[in-house]
C-alpha cells in the first residue's frame, strides 16, 4: 500500500484539499461543463479523492473559462477572478530546460496567458516562474518542447483560490 497520496491539481477556485474533500458533492457538473475537457473525475486509485474533479495540464491545460465555478453548488469551487486563480504553480527543472542548454526557446514564456507576469525571462533568455502571478493553468507544461518536459504544474500547498 502506498503512503501519502500525491495531492491532485484541483480546478480553479478550489478551496483547500481537506475542506474540498469534505464539501465536494462529487456530482461531476464541473467536468461536464468544462469545454476543453480539462477536468477529470478521480477513480479508485486516488483513494479519498474518488469522484472528485482534478486536472492534468499535460493532457489539457485550463483556459480559465471559469464555467466550473459557476456550476458548483457546494462551494468546493468558489468564484474567483481569472488572474487570482492559484490552483497550482509551475516549476521549471533547469537541467531539462532547452533555453538553459543554450538553445533558443521561449515557448513557455510566449504561450503563458499571464504574458510577461507569471513567466519572466532572466537575462532575456531563461524562463523563471513568478509565483505571485502563476495561476497553475498548465499551458507552459503543455507546450514545453523538452522531452521530458522541463516544466510541471504542482498543486499549491495552500490554495488562495
């Protein structure tokens, strides 16, 4: 048996995980209304999260349409302004980053919806994440040209929304 389950990346507006698990109705409405199919429903292998929504930005980054928060009737997903969403944070592994191998790559920087804010270029070349602006949408992870990917979105330990 596994020890602590990996925390799941929750949809925009999610309350903290313990509260989320307690109040999510597991109705699936958020997944149904998601136009990009970003929101998945957890199965048995996710333990207590069974039936709850989560996201995998590698497959489908979130475009922050915010339809999911509008259909949540329990308050597990709370309405929040797009730029205030903090569902996760992107983390760059410098050893895998193409730009840090002295190749020209600004794919994550140019694709980030919070352009020039969530991802900044150090020395006009190397992408770095600014946690104050990163929403955790996963666009950077989705478009990263690295193989394996140099950037991954991880859940924030304390969600602000």
